[in-house]
């Protein structure tokens, strides 16, 4: 009997070109206005049809594979939405992890979105279609964006999405401190600082070349509160700016700081400067919506891997 082959699907990272945060609402969430941008940096999910219960394994032993992982929760949510009884069955997923965790790059949310797309392809019979977008929104505020990709405006908690003209291509240098930042901590610090520093305005993080008919100024309302607790954030931004970044800013709730560069050579020089300043440096690039929405499934040539 022919063994079913695995398929692979990419899960792209993101940065927030802008992130404006409003005061906390009655439901405990902050209203957001953010511009998302996809990166070429990605995790890879290898999805293998096989008998038995659903199993998630990961190349990084520090990544949980139980219900703390959004991929496992995505599998459970889709299985239930399709009217299937019991726990998910019939597939294993191996996650090759490349997107740093607790860095504001959206790795967990992107993994969940890609898992939903891959599992929907495997589990949905003809004529039955689960509300994948609705499941994504219930899993997390950023998850729906990764079904869209490219450059997009996110409102409310980030899940109210509007496609924008794609940003012109840039090389992106990521400066990674030796620590992560929990999203809940970043927003708590934002609330604390907002009460103490009423009227204080964050400093724009430089201006990118014209986009949508006007310059784009990077601005992240969470950067100040996080940098006040972790001065390394400011040091990473200064290192990127000194190395010639068109603009630099923290992404999301941190801890990664990114710089935008016009070409490969400036990006490589900046990565060396960032490494000399004591940070882990990664070079990647922006990718457009078409690239993200193109079918990324491919057959795996090797047998399934399980930890």
C-alpha cells in the first residue's frame, strides 16, 4: 500500500510598521490601529496524514506541543467545527521553528493560521466548509492577519483587517535581545506609564520612503514602556539607526527591533554592527500579499519526523 506523503506549508513572520494603542476598554482589551507587514522569515509545518490521534512535534524542545500551542488548539477548534466527535485524529504535524518566540514577530499566530489552512485541506470533505476565518479570530487577535498577509491595516484588537497597497520591497534586519517580552506585560506597562505620563508622546522611529502617496513614519506606542524596563530595546534601535536604517522600531510587544534597508549590502553591514553590539541579528525581507496567499503546499520528500 502506498504511504500518504507529508505536505509542507510555510508560516511567515510579521512586523508592525505602526502600532497605536488606545486606553483599555471595558472588555479588558486595548483598541489598536496597526499596519502589519509580512516577512520572508518563516516557520515550516510538515503535515502528515496517518492513523491515530493528532500529534504535534517541534524542532525546538522549548516549544510546548500541548494545548498551550496555538497549532494544537487550531486542530481541536477545526475538528469540532467540522462536527467531528472526540479528539482530532488522522494527522501529525511537525513544526520546524525558525521565528523567535516572544519577539513580537507573530510566530505562534502564523503557525496556527497555516495549520488551519493545511488541516482544512485534509479534513474537509467536498461540500463541507468550516469558517476558517472565524476560527482564526477566536484563536487570537493576530491569527486572522496571517490568512491575509502582505501589508494590511488592523483595527479593533487587530482582527478587523483592511488590505493596503503593498509596501515597496525592503531588506529587514532584526535585532534580537537575549530576552523575550510577554504580550500581557507590555500592555500592563503601557497602562502604568499612561497613567504616570499623561500627554507624553512616543518618538517617531524614522520615515520610510513614500508609500501610498505620502511618507510612512514608524511608530509603536508599546516601545517606550518596554524600553523603559529593558534599555536594550533602545540600544538595538540606535544600533540599527547608526548602521543606516531608513527607519527602525520595535515590533509588536517586543522584544525584536527591526530596521528597514534598501539593499543587501547595507543590510549585511547593519547585521554585523548589530551583532557587535551584542544582539542576535537576522536578515530577511518584506514579502507582498500575493506571495503570502500563493499556495505554499508542497510534497515532502522525507518520511514524517516525530520527537
